[in-house]
């Protein structure tokens, strides 16, 4: 059974450290607890929001006027090249467990904050790898039917920072089976720790933020694509340009509204300098979107999920 709590600060559960209180809050592990928490919320006509690691959400300053459900843990089991994990296990635990067991494929995801479920929902990735590529199957609970269903990798419809679970928010990931390649523990652990050092050199990973705020957009403007190559020495990936480069291009690196700031080091990180409200972040994001649209004709879309905020 789940334990219900009242007036819980959402700021402390999000890497942005922003947000008011949840009227009702509970932690769950597994499908049964999740189903009974959802049933409680529905019977009491409460709006429901379900999340896990809190590293890709921006909670409203007013909090959430309903029931917030946090998925936690769920365990990790290994069978030869397969790893079975609960959705609330942290991605870092999955990375460490895979490396420890001589299994390759997760090591470059070391340091991506949050849970396995959150990672699968947004097909999280870094340095050329994405979680979707190692997923064999996912078990998800459908809020509308109350049924558990297994999704093969193909059924998950993984794409750039997306999956069927992002397209259909009524599907809640309960667990997943990953298939990895044989590898050598010491090499994999070295790659994982080097990756964490590299991430830290690109931006402090302890900053109060949600990582990259916007997704990298597809850009057709040949002149702009050529300018990117000239400026950075890199070629665009799949016709996309880094949102951070575009934000810098329109002169918003370091721009601050209230306590929210475009990071000087990585302009796609919008950081809470200590006093930011959700409203500050939304106003800053909105200024960025307007400038990039008006000056470059490109529409930026948020990777971060707004909760309880008007969009
Ligand atoms: C410093 C920093 C660096 C980051 N670097 C990267 C990076 O390199 N690559 C990258 O891809 N991301 C990165 N991120 C973003 C974030 O870590 C990922 O998006 C992460 O996968 C989110 O997982 P979470 O558990 O924290 O999700 P949450 O923030 O808890 O939730 C995000 C969304 O997922 C949904 N969700 C959560 N759990 C489930 C579930 N079990 N079933 C269905 N929906 C669910 C929530 O409803 C919400 O809509 C970074 C974030 C930070 C703070």
C-alpha cells in the first residue's frame, strides 16, 4: 500500500529546485502500488502527475493542486546479457551495474540524471548513444484501461528524445528489459568515469537546471548550416543544429530574467541562480523562442516538461 503525504515541496524533488507544494504526494514502486495510488486520485477527483527523478520537469511556483506520484526503485536483476530493471531505478545505477557485470552499451550514458523510466520515455542519450538502442522490451501501465502491456523495442517508437510513452502520457513505464553486449568491466568502468569527467567539463552537473532545455531543431537554412560548420568545425547531425548554438547566435548567452539565467558555459542550459521562480524560467524560455523564431525563422521546442504551468 502507498503512504499519502500532504503539502510536500516539489522544489526539493526537482533538479531545478523550483516549485510550490503538492497537495497530495506519494511514492510508489511497481504496478500494483501505482494502480492503487491512481485509483485513490481518481476516486477523489484529484488531478494526477506522475514522475520519477525530477531532472526534466519544471514545477509551477503554485505547486500542484492534486496528487503527485513519484515512481521509485523497482530493483535490478541480471541474466546473462539481459538486465531487468524497475522504472524508478536511477539510470546511474543501471550504468554501474552493467559495467560491473561486463556488459557494454550503457557506459556513455553515465551521468545522465534521473530514472530509467524517465530516460526511456524521453529516449535520453549522450555522446552518440541513446537508451532506446539497448531496450529489448518495456512494461507499461495504461491509465485509461488499467492494463499492463509489454512493448517490444519497435513498438516503443524511439526517436530523437521521444518514444510512444512521451506521445501517450497515459502510458506509465513500470519496468524494462535491456539487452547489452559482452564487454570488459575495467574498460567499461573507465569509459563511464571518463564520461562523467567530460560532462562536468562541459557544464557543472550540479547546477540547478534540467540539462538541455530545448531540443535541437531541424534546420533547412543552408547559409546558417554553413555558418555553424565555419564557427564550430563540426557538421550538423541529421540536419539538426544545437539549440545552444542558436541561442548564442541570437545573443542570449548569459541573459538573465529574475533568478533564471542562460548559462554562459552552455547556452541550452537555463539555470536557477538561486532565486529563480518557474515564472522567471518560463519568461526566459519564451524570450529565447521569440528571438530564435523572429531572427532565424526556427521554432524551438522544450525538452523540459512544464507541470502546472500555462503554456
Ligand atoms: C545536469 C543535467 C544533465 C542532463 N543531461 C542529459 C543528457 O545528457 N541527455 C539527456 O537525454 N537528458 C539529460 N538531462 C535531462 C534528464 O536527466 C533526462 O531527461 C532524464 O531521462 C529524465 O528522467 P527523470 O526520471 O528525471 O524524469 P522526470 O523529470 O521525473 O520526468 C520527466 C518526464 O518523464 C515522465 N516520466 C517519468 N518517469 C516516467 C515513467 N516511469 N513512465 C512514464 N513517464 C515517466 C514524467 O511524467 C515527465 O513528463 C539532464 C538533466 C540534468 C539536470
